[in-house]
C-alpha cells in the first residue's frame, strides 16, 4: 500500500469513528441514562400502587401513568428564562436552563430546596452558577457551586449579593402579565442560596450601634421600637378580626411573614428598614464592616430597593378611618403618643395613650 493510500485509510477510519460517535451522541445522548433510571424507578413504584389499588377509577389512572413510565419519550427539558426581553411581548431572552433534563425528579428537587424558591421560574444557575444551557455533564458543572455551604462561600463582598439580586430582578415575570405569577418580589429578603435571610434581632445590632450611632438608636428605641405597644392598645386592633390585625402587623412588626402570620420582633426595629441581618451582620463580624454597611443601607433613602413605600402609604390607614367613622369616635388615635407634643389642636400639650382611647359602645 502506498503512503497516500495509508493516509487515506487512516483518515477514512478516523472520519468513520467520529461519525459513529456523533450518531451515538445524537440518538443516544448521555443525559438519557438519567431519564431512563428515573422512569424505571417510577414504573416500579406505580406498579406497586396499581397492585394495591382497590377502586376501578384509581386503577384506571394508575394504569395510564404506568403505561407512560414504561414507554416514555426521552427529551430535553428546559426552562426559558426571561433574559432581557419581556413576557408581556410574548418573548424571552437568550437564557435557557436545561438542568432538569438530567435532574428530572421534581419532587426530589423540591425536597432539597427552600420551599419558597421557585426554581421552575428562575432555573438552577441563578444560585448554583455553572452552564445551565449545556447538556454535556462535565461542561455544565464547570464553575458550579453545589450545596448551601458551597454557595455561601461566594459571599466575599456585597457586590456578589447585589449581582444575585439584579439577576433575580431580570428573570422575574412582570406583575402586569396575568399569565405569570408574582414571586420573589422583595429580593432583599433572600440570601445568595435562595433561602430567606434570617432576622438576627435588634439586640445584636444594638450591641455595637448603641455606641456608634447613639442618638439614632435611642430615638428609634424610644419611638419606633415601641409602636406596636400603642397598636395593641388601639380599640380597632382589639375589636378587629384576624384579617384586620394582619394589616397592622405588616407595618408595626419586624420580619412579618404573611404566609405564617409570624414575625421576628414587635415594633419597627432595625431590620424592618435595613432588612434581615444575616448577611450584613456576618460581614461586620468578620471585619468587613464596609461591605455589611453597603447591604444594610440598601432600601433606605437614595437606593433603588425602596422599603419605605409599602408602609408609608397614605392609604395605609383607610380601614381605621372606616372603623372610627362607623362608630362616630374621636380621631385622636391617628396621632400616636410620641407625636402629641407637635399637635396644635390639642387642649393639653401631652396626653397619655390611655386618655386618647375612644369608647366603644
């Protein structure tokens, strides 16, 4: 065989080998093994449920499910992320998350993730990073953060958290689109892991700030921290039902959770404005006070995350107006005790909260 013939033979063999690999990868890709394993497990589980079922209707439903699991359609699963486009224009960006092609067991994913984090909207790479668009097992996990502790190590500066919040902002469906649910609206409540950040309590803040910012701390401790004490004495709060009281709790407690009805502290304490302190107090404890300060100031005056508006709303006390008007009661309860020295229409300069209580008949 000539040299040219040998070269041609080698190149042909190489081309054939590459073609076989390509065909195999195209028609039997690596990710199918994960789907096959999942569907086989589900088939066995459903088969047991089918044998144990007692009603005709139940057997019919389980039979259909079993038939699907025994003859499934293997396909790429993906979440189309919003990106720079907008859902209301029926478009999406160039961001795609295909992690669920291999991580197909959604029940397992929900069990291992924070209950409130909708990964079916935001995908996986927003928290774990990596290359969510890729289907190659090695490439997709490149630069990825796995567990919560691993993700927490990303927090080397406030910038990391701001970038995470910005990405959540970009990926969030618009409230104006009725086909999309409103989720994760207040990003400041979330840590880099997707978990809700923990409220550490005002006492932890005061340990340092009682000396560092004494006038500010003392003023808030005297006034805002005690605002819920006045609320609890208010006749409309006492007479109100659970739903009525919720409107009070949202603004007059710190860390109120509408889903559970629980809160971190009574009154408007440090974290009511500065957000849950888990992350910024961590930075302050490890000697990165300036980084913690950047996060603590987000949401206060002059920053894009406005936490003041939801409570300082001119219509926030509409239900109180209706309550007192219906009873022809005094309006004095709209002026908390700490503001009475500044009122001009009171006969006495200062009156105690108990004296301002209107009688309910």
